[in-house]
């Protein structure tokens, strides 16, 4: 399976530019609301028309601006899971599934029964969409998509309207479905945890511009840009400048730090994740006396805000377990170590 996308579309405040290749995998687009990620899916599905470019699925040209090709949505063999699920309101669950299933009457019945069972919907086969919960509607929508023998599955913020417990249950179900699915899937989401758990590779979209594609591990370990760093959940970011080959000055934190590897000449930002910093018993390289500015109790951890002693620098956020914080006996000052290999640098 291979999907090739290289398109542009002018939106209200920016130009969407999507350029990527998806193969037998779950590929995710991670971005904030309004960044163009859902529009990318709609262009692939044929619900929106790009201004220019080309979309090819398994050798079939779905869209080509120069050749004047723009297949209708029903010709594309693409299944789209909408945020609101888009079930036909005047059809039962079974009828929704049967409507898209191909083949003879017997084959339609077989595919309908198979997908009702796959998503544990047998008891709801005669129910109408308005009689279903949000989770049941999503399962029905997925059953309908998979009954149609689509070559590509598009998932548009599939869990955005669900409470946390139901979201987790459906995410586990979707994971199992994707493992059995013989096509590929393209997921868009603003939820970093969701894309990390479900996807193999991830690309960040920022104001319509698609950034470099990474493995999920690579993106979270070494995001290339400020946008990617923030979208992957990093809370500690500072303007930075180069001091030496392996040293920077983090201006917002008022810290001179040793880093792993060579510092780029044009470095602009430094970042460190809130759980990577460590307490030390005394001063050493990359260790600083920090005042405890505030302590916030979270559900399973403490969020401790720390500022370099003797400065008015921006506080850093440090996250640790409740047991760890209590073992420290809630100090007013502590020595905080910044592991060089955990400091992320960005040029833009």
C-alpha cells in the first residue's frame, strides 16, 4: 500500500502545504486546531479540492491538477471517520453497514454480520444513530468503513468528543482493528499521547506547513522545531544562544548549560522535559541552586516550579512522583541537574 500526497491549498490565513508518502503503517499528522490537518484529510478523501498538486493511492491517481484529474469521493476507496461519525440518521446500524458493503445480497449480509460482530454491535443492529451513545456511534462508523473494502482509512480526531474512560476503551479497540486492517491509516490529532500510542511515524503541521517526518520515538526525543517541541508536550522552553561548541546560555532561565553534541551556530531555543531533571546532593557540572517558587499537587505527581537562585529568571517546571517529593522533605532550595543529553536544541 502506498499513498503519495503533494498538494497546496490556500486557506484563510495561510497556505496548506502537505508533502508525504504513507505506506503500510499508521501515519499521524500532529497539530493544533486550525493548522490544516483535517483539511489534508478532506483533500485526500475528495471532499475538498486542492489548488494544485497530486494525490496517488496504490498507483491510482486520485487528484492531479495538471492532468485535470479529480476523482469523486466514492471512486477513491478511502474511508473517512468524521469527528461526528456521519452515520445516516434514517438507517439502522445494520443498514448503515450494508449500504456500503459490495457484492451480492448474500455477500452484503455476510460483511454486515462480520462487522457487527467485530465491533460488538449485534445487539444494536436495529438501532438508529440517535439511539446510540457516542462510543457506539463510533464503533458503528468504523464498522461501516471496514465493510466497504477501503484501501485507506482516514481518522479525523477520532476520540475528541469522548470522556477519558470511553476514549481509552475505544483507543484499545481501534488499536486492535488497525493491527488486523490490511490497508493503511492516516490519523490527525492534537493529542500527543494518542498519536504516540497509535502511529508508527508522525509529522507536525504548523500553520499549514508540514515539518519533517519522524518515527514517533525520534520526534519526541529530538523535535526539530519550536512548534514540534511544544506540540509534543514540552513545558520548559527558553530562548538560547551559543556560547561554545558544546555550551549554550538559556536566556529565560539564566543558565549556562553544557549540552551533548555540537551546538548549531544558529541555535534559537533550548528545551528540557519536566521529568528529565534530577536532584543532586551538591553542586557539580550543569547543576544549579534553585529556589522553589511554587508546588502544585497533581493527581499522581507534584509539579514544582523552580527559579535559579538570586535571579528573576523564568521558572522551570519539574515533575516528580509524590513519594519522591515527600522524600525530599519539601525543600525551599535544591540543587537541580540538567543532563546534557536531555537538553533539546532548535534553530527555528
